[in-house]
């Protein structure tokens, strides 16, 4: 189980350059380049990898209030929400505009919290503007960080200072496969989903089972207390994503930070439980959260909660399962179970599925069996050819688990496209199982033995 990733929130007024800095940290133009309400929620957060640092960056911008009074009120609400979920806050101001009333409102809100705070003076695009930024000291700001997100100035120094208080440096991880396969290692389970889908109710329903021994273990500073339990002799750590609280009329920000909360829990997990309100079905935000779990290669169980209410509409489990797979076809390898946290209906199935998909998540296939099946499925449907030359897959090897990762040697790795990987994945699931777990494929070019021999002669 990996530790939760450091969350860095970017807070400030519109047009101070939050999105530009966000894009700079992520290394791509992908986030919040428009200031209208309702910007897609998943573009507000992402994994930043900048000059050896790695953290979860959250852009809190992207709205245009109607009136100045509304602007100040919403900025204050937004800042409070950012502090609740973040490990540190970058408060961004614009040197070319100077200190404004809105800046003052946000700053006073932020200093009241214990969250580490860094005042970042953006748009210091040249030495003259960098000198002007030091006028912000007169306003009682002890330390400032002049940067230019547009021109990539001063960001290294800022992150060095942040790293002194909260860890941002990329640390080489120990081989997690050994820990995951230990019989006594707890299975970390992230309970994710939209607010009000019944995540906490599911956790409570699981912890009420008499055959389980329950105690509490400390989570991270800003995360809720995790719950450790034992099901049929196996230790399980339930990682809830609680802690999202509604404040005023900032529902779009609530959605943003519910995703942040989910991301933090997903990073720590081996198995993810995607909780869906069966009456509501798969929404856009459910799809986003499912995508985050899949991108991070975590095993998955889809839990349709409140099924006691939804089934009154006359829909069968088979029909509902088909609807889920139609909407979430990228995780159609995940089992779908139908439960009611309120009545306890089929709740034990959750634990059974957790253990089953985790077993597949850490499963190893013998190399001989792997290559027997690999040659069979490649012969049935060869990969795309290149310039009339057939693409050959010579052999494969499983190099790790959690998720199961396979390296295939071929003469033409660039021709093994997404469609062909999907074919390989489906065939592997047919022959080996791997229910509920993503598969990771790496294609490498086999070196020519002829060139090696010629090199020896030389």
C-alpha cells in the first residue's frame, strides 16, 4: 500500500495565472483555461511531475461570479474548502495588478488555518517585475515567491521551499509486490464514489458483521480514521473518502474536492470499491472517478448500492449490469454486485469480491503456461503488419504483480496498438481469469541475434 500523495491547492482570484501555473506543473496544457462556471471537474486536478517533484495539484479556479460581493464571498468559501483537503496551499496573486480587496479576503481566511501557506507572486516575467513583487512584504506577508508560470521562472525555488515542509520529492519505492503477496499484509480497500452514494453506509454495514474483529488505526493527518477488520482470517483495511462538507452554494467545488478525496484514497489502495447509487445510475462524475481508479491500475469492484429501492422500478440485475458496462466499458472486467447498505442485503458479497479480485491482482502465471496461450491467441489473430512484413510476437514474461504486468518481445512493437492490446487482454481473461484487475502490457523490440554475431566477428 502506497502512502497518500501530497495535495497542493492553487488558490487565488481569476486571471492571476492559476491555470497557467497548473499547466506548467503538470507539463501539459490540460486544465482550466476558461473562466466560465461549470468547467469539467476532472480538469481541476492532476498529478504534477516537475523537476523531480511529484504531487497532486488542484486548481481551484474557473468561475465568473455575477457581482463583486458574490466574488469575494465565493472566493472565501473556495479558500476554506481548499484548506480542508490540501496539505499545503499556494496562494497566487498577480504582481501586475498589485494587492486587491479580493486578495486580502482570501489571505485572511488562509492564515487562520494551520495548513502551510505560500504566497506566490505570479507574472513576474522579468527582473523589473520581480523587484516590484517585493512590495507585497509591506502588507504583512513575511515571505513571498516571485514566479512566472508563463516563462517558467522561480518555480524551482518555490517547490524547494514547499518540500521543506511537505514531501514533494519523488522517492524510489520499494518493490511493492513482496508486501502485497505476504499472507499477513492487509488488503487496502478504497471506498470511492460520488457524495451521497452511500459510501459511509457501506463501510458501516461491513463493520457490523459479527464474524469480524474491528479496531481503528490512524490515517493520515487530514484523512478520516481508517477501519481495520478481519474477514474469514484475512486482514482488510477500509479507506473511506469521507470529509467532504457542503458550504454555501459551491457544489461545483464540492465535486472537485470529492474527486481529490477519492484520488488520495485510491493512491493508498490495492482494491477500489466504486459505490454507485443504483437509483441514479452512472453519472458523469462516477465515470471520472472510475477513470482515475483505472488509470492508476487498481483492482475494482462495482457496488450498486440502494438496490432495494432501485429494483422496485422493475429492472433486473442482468439489465442493470448491462447498463453499467455500457456506460463504463473501459472497466468491464470489474464484477458488479447489487447490495443495500440499509437492509444488509448481499453485503457479505462485498468482502467475497474484495478477496477474489485481490487474489487476481497479485496472481502470477507460469512462464510456460503464459507462452502456450500467447502463441495460441497470436496465431488466431496476428498483430497488424508493417509495410507488408508480418509482426511477430516471440515470447512473453510476467515481470510483476499488482497489477499483473507482462513484457512481450516482438519485431515491431509500434504496431501493437490499443485495439490489439484489448484483444490480448480479453483473451488473457478468458484463459487465465484476472477478474476485477487491470492488466499492464509492455512491448519491446527483440534484438537481432544476427547483429550480435556479426559484432563478435568484428
